[in-house]
């Protein structure tokens, strides 16, 4: 995840300073921890019950905001995220979060159900973790109202402020609104739900006035009863398709109004229940920075950390390697088994000539493994680079710097024609 997701502007900084001064006018606790309490309401002032309100500590680095739970737990972000101090609102919308560390912090909403423990930051759609049922619009503390710096960037509804040591802030009013979305259940022909399974979903939209279309999608997990939630941004006529282990189901068209939820969707696979295939075992230890030899073609591969596609390309050049070129289904399958399905940059690009895909190694493109749909429907500009991962079979996704998914791959796979005889600096 790129630190630019949490950029701090001067307005936010001024607000933080102001709140630190305001906090001193509230009750002073005897210890150095803090308490934040209040209520959550919708835009009409009605209480919102059952919403998890969480607090995450923030660090400022180079005028950017960086959540401490990521800094301290980069290898297990999902678990750290769900362990943040939190409180669930009661019927009156009231919440209270105690034992907070003083300093810079951010208030946000969390999902009512945490993501599966088998999901990490680097192996899922971002909506798996940052997917609360409501987004926070503002927080009022005394006479000051704070707003998110950028509502479109995760974590949704994050609002930044600071509390001094030993200060308790009471009677906070948080304004939130339910997110537009589609809640559906997946069942087999005999009525058995597809429980606790990762699916591929595509939601297609047609505007009410016929002026345009869009689509969104991802790879969420179903819950114990086979339910999933797909969040969307625009109203319209919707059709939803889901895929799982070769099975596919498509809904009838339905209407989703602005600001509403559609909760009555049921998708049925024309099949008796099938066993859920386990995540394939990897044929080699999954160690970042360790070369693995593919005996089929005698090429060696290594997964590395990187900041971007350009950074991955530069690191490959330093090692006399190139970003991986995938020439057939057998090589694709071997890579999936060895490195899993975490998002990783590969060497496919059409940056030189739009629509003319080339491997950075200079090899001809003889095989592709594109995902059947885009992950989001946002206007993403030029999408000249490719990463593999997210889906169980490691499908490929094309993205560009304006894509919402641009920050997802934080690793890349390098390839050399034989096993290197000298360790790289990263290996030492």
C-alpha cells in the first residue's frame, strides 16, 4: 500500500492542532490513556445501531499519514486491522472507546464481520478489509466539525485528529450513511448455501436514462449462510454474475436506487453441492527473495518487494533479470503453486503502443490469462501494466497509475534463464 493514500494537507494539520487545544477543555483522566465516546447518527439525525467505530494510531512521515497498524504488522495487516480499539454502537447509536494511546489518530468504521484469517493485505481485494456497511461523513467534537481528507480512498471514512495524554473526549457526534450495495445469497440447486467460499463477482450497471453503463467486481468470501456483499457507487439497472470453480449464475435485472441497498438477491448454481477445493499447496517455500528453479524450462524465479511497476523493473535490471514472462498455462500454474495468489507485477505492458502487448523480456506474447472483468468501474485512464493474482487461478489484471488497484501489488516476480550462482543483495 502506498503512503500517498494517506496524504496530509495543511487544512488537516491545522484541524489536528485545533483539536489538541480543544481536547484540553474536556475531562482530564488520571492516567495517560484516552477515551472517546459519543453517538453515531445518519444524515437525518437518526441513530445508527450495530456499527463498529474504530480508532487507529497515525504516524506522519514526509507530510503523509501512515497507520501504525500497517507499520508494525505489515506481514499480517488483516489481523492487526481487526484488532484496532473499537466499540459497536447500541440501539441509541452510542459508543465508547477506552484505553486509547494519546497522539495522532484516525476514526473510521469497520466491517461488522472481520475478513477471514487466511486473507492478508497482499492477497485480496482491498474491499475485503476496508468494507464497512457505512461510511463516516463527519465527526463533531465540541464546536469543531471534521471531515475526511479524501472520502474515495481507504480506509473509508477515516477522519484524522489528535488527543492529548489523559484527556477524555465525550459527547462526540459522528455522522455516517449506509453504503450503496447489493447483498446476495448463493445456493446450489437443492437449496444448500455456498458457505465460506471465495467467489468471483461482476456487477454490471445501466443508467436509468440509458446514457451509459459501468461495472464493478471482485473476489469476496461468502459467509456461513452463503451471503456476500458487493458495494457500488451509482444507481441504475443492475445484473450480477458470480463464478465459483467453473460454476456460473447470472441474476435477472433489478433496480438499485441512489443511496439504497438491494438485499433480496438469490443466485442459484445449476448443480448439486460441490466440495470447496482447498488452497493449493505450494511446490516450493514461499520466501520473498529466494530463487526457485522451474525444472520444466530451467528458468529461475523470485518474488521481491517493490513500490511500483517501475521500481520492480529497476530492481530486475540490477539483478540482470526481467519481470516474469508467462508463455503457457503450465508456467502460469507453476507460478501460482509456488508464489500463491498475492498480487504481483509481471512483465506484460502496452506502454509503448496502446493495445500492442509486449513482454519486457522481448519474448512474443503467445499466451494470456486475463481476468473476465475489471475489478472496478472507475475511469482509470491508460492501463498499460499488468499484475497477476487475487483470483484462485491467478488471473491477470491491467491497471494504470489512475486505477484504484494501482496500489495493490507491492511485490513482483523476477525471472532468469537459469539459477543465479551469486546471491543478490536482498538475499544476503
